[in-house]
């Protein structure tokens, strides 16, 4: 199957890419983590790319 992307918002400003991978890899293999510009400067948003759509759910 094809990969899937998941947007994760409202994460603390001090979170690191390693933290995100550690937290969300429990749900499956993450292919990529990309920081996106959030409209709210008090938190971060990221796009996680998973191997399959089933994992992203």
C-alpha cells in the first residue's frame, strides 16, 4: 500500500524530533517527521509520514 501522512498539533515548544519519533513509533514505522509552521506561536505542529495508511490511523 501507499504511505500516509498524519498531522500532529499542539505539541510543546521544547519537543525534539527524537521525542516525536519515540512517542509515535509505537504505532508503526515513521518514514519522515516534518515541522510545519503553526498559526499559534505557543505550540508546534508536525507531519508524520507512516509506511501505510493503517498505521497512521
